[in-house]
C-alpha cells in the first residue's frame, strides 16, 4: 500500500513538474521571456536532478543574457534618441547662423556698392 501511495505521489509530482516546464516552453514560444525565466527557475528549484534540468538550466542562462541584452539595447536606443535631439537642435542653430551670415554678407555687399 505504501509503495502504491509513493508511486502516485511521484506521478503527481512529475506531472506537475512537466506542466511547469510546458508552461515555461509556451511562454518562451509566446516571447514572454521574463515569464518563461520565472517558470524555468521554478522548475529547476523543484527538479534540479530531472532529465530536463540541463535543458531548463541552459535555457535560463540564455534568457538571462537575452533579457540583459534587451535592457542594454533599450538604454542605447534612449541615448541615441537623446543625441538625435541634440543633432537636430544643432542643425537648427547652424541654419540660423548661415542665415545670419548671409544677411551680413548682403549688408557688406550693399554697403560696398554704396561707397
């Protein structure tokens, strides 16, 4: 009787573990990388020696790197956008300076003819 109860408990636990791994895989396929990472981590905490642990561990490492890369990309894109604003502002200043220069040149030409 105890053996049967133990087998039932193991079967239930394996099914639950398999469900967590399937959910993690589904989140990964749906590009919910943060959610997938949480589930892979949960799976590894409860099943560190399972046959799927190495795959879950490798996937977790890859997801951590991917998420870190996305954070870095967002930072670089914000920095680029800020620099683009500066470039546009400087282009406007250059255009105003060119217009001022052209007006001064015209004034000089006009005064040179008047003499």
